[in-house]
C-alpha cells in the first residue's frame, strides 16, 4: 500500500533533478527506505550495495553514529546562526580553520555554500569582483573543458559542458568558452600521456590567445572529470594547465566537488597533483551527504585583493544558510573520521576496487577500466579495436542501471555506456569484491541483449 501511494504522490508532486519529467511519471519513483554502511534498502526490502555512495557523496557510509550525534547535538544547542551582521557560530569557525589547515598552500579563506553548484557560482562572482578590485574588469572571459561538469546554477551551467544542461536554458553565455577534454581513451592524439598533455596545453594557449590574455579571467578544471564519464587525466596534466594559467595571469579554479575528501585518496586531489589553485570548490564528501554544505577556498591573494578592493564596503555576496552550524558540526565530525582511518581505508579499498575492476578488462564488452582511488569507470564498447560505443538502442543509462539494481548493486550508468563507481570509503574488501562480481553478472546479461549482440557482429 505505502509504496504505491508514495509512487502516486511522487508522480503528482515531486519534480526530480535531471529527469525526463514524462519518462519519470511513466517509470515511477524507486524509494529508498534505509541504509547502513555501504548497503541501502529499498521500499521492497531489496538490499543494494551502493557502489556510487548516493551521488558520489556518502564517503563515510550510512549510519555513522558520530555524524548523527554531531548533528543532533548541534540542533539542540544552536540550530541556526547567521553569518551576516558580523555574527558566527563555533562549528563554522572551527571547520573553516581546520579546512584551511588541510588545504594545499595558501588556500586559507573559506566561504561556505549549500552545495557544489552555488560554490561554483560563488567563484564566478568572486572572480569578477577580484578583477574589478584590481582595476582590470575587462578580464571577464571564462574557459572550461568539454565533458566538464560544474553544476547547474544559472551561470555555472555555462561552465558545464554537457549539452543537456544548456539546451532550452540559453546557456552557455557568450563569455564562457570550452577547450577539448583530455579524455584519454578517445583523444584524437592517441593515448600517449605526453601527447595528451601537450595537446591540452596547446589548446588552452590557443584559446587564451584567441580571446586575448587581457580578457581571460579564469580556467576551471576537475582533477578528474566526474559527470563527463570519470575521465582521468594523465599524471602531470593539472600541473601543466596550472602553469599555462600562471604564465598568462589567469586564475586557476580546481573544482573538487567530487574529488575532495578522500575520493581519490588524499583529502584534496590537488595536493596529489602538486598544485595550489587560486580557488577550489568542494561539497559532497565534506559532510558525507548527511546535510547540505559546500565551500569555496580562496588563496591569500584572491581574498586580500577582494578585501582591499571593497575597503569599508560589504562584499555583496551571501546566503541565509552560508556557514550553517548544523552542517558545519557534521563537517567537523567528518574530518575526524577522515583523519582517523577513513582516508586510509579509502586508499586500500580504492586499490582493491581498481584491481577488481581490471579483472573485467577481458570481458567482450569492456573497452577500458580507469580510475584513481575510490573513483572509477568501466567504458563499454561493442568493438574493442574500433572502440565502438554501445548502440543507442541499448539505452545503457536505463537498462544497465535497472539490471545492476536487480542484481543488488547501485552504480552510475552513463547514457554513452560508461559505468561509474564511487563507493563509500568505508567499504570492506568483501563489499568491493561483491561490487565487481555484481558488475560482471550485469555485463554478462547485457551481452545477451539482442541489440548489443547485433551491434557486436557488425
Ligand atoms: N562541480 C562538480 C565537479 C560536480 O561533480 C558537481 C555535482 O556533481 C557540482 C559541481 C554541483 O554540485 P551540486 O550538485 O552539489 O550542486
């Protein structure tokens, strides 16, 4: 009874993110009822290994008592405190200080948001303000990468390079430009790391020169492109792109909304990449998805330029829930977990995940297995030599997702036939093995699909 009535209520009233509204009405919602560790349970009582940590965010796993207690305690003592009018709360101040201590280099100033999209959107405003403060407001052109995802705010969606976020929304704006992704598996220059880095460097230089150095404000990159299909750049790619930005006085923004907080191993992927960006965005793992929160880190230079430019006037940027004390309390409890074994477990589990997924490489449908830490992908093809993607009829995004679900596994199934993995960092080796085995079963079943078999013969 209950699930059916929920389905009807959902159909009538709840508008879902990134959904075909009509398609969703037909399919109906799938309700998750509860979760523990890395396992979620749906309304029908089916146990599902969550190989995607919700939406690459529940890094600590479900049911972590310390996070629940931190939130509960904070709700009791002070459920809300504004950051406006010079006010503040202890958890937010302590979280900002601890994050600054962990962040690479001089990223010492933290502005809290509610999630990733508004963190990215805030960077655009901060960067515009920064150049106004410097007396170079004409530096107002932004560059990002094809296949990049930087959220779906009005301005941030134009930095995102996935067409579905543009069509019908009037995005991107004329000041938002793209250069090709490093996408190693399908890069026209081949799979040689040096050649890929050189091509990206050349593309960024060319774009800056086309727009004019005096016009270019900033370049945005994810250390690993997540929503574009888990595209891992060659080692040294971020460093090379960062150097080009330095040379041309262009701010470098690292979008670590997915990669932050242990997803690739360390707390920040940038530290592994050996760079200190000018601004850095995070969300998701910061509170492990238990409560909403994101953040923008600013370097001393960016912060001081804005501060000096504004002088006695307020910097006109803010949100009611910036630096929310309950989210901050959870953020602090998350940091405790990361520091006391969760990062370490994530590193070990990540190595195990990569080794496990690599055993799928000889499966007839697997073109490439890639990843770093607990962030991985399996790209499916019908012809390994020609790297032919699955046919559109295979409807990978729906069919493979449903099939994995039926096999007790939650993964991200991208429409282009890429399977994405981002399990909670608390996973045991046995759970990782199970994720791999359920994927193998899902692939074997997909191999039996008529349209897939037909495509493999051509
Ligand atoms: N930036 C990146 C790299 C992301 O992956 C995401 C979300 O997945 C966002 C920004 C947007 O974050 P949110 O969905 O919290 O608004």
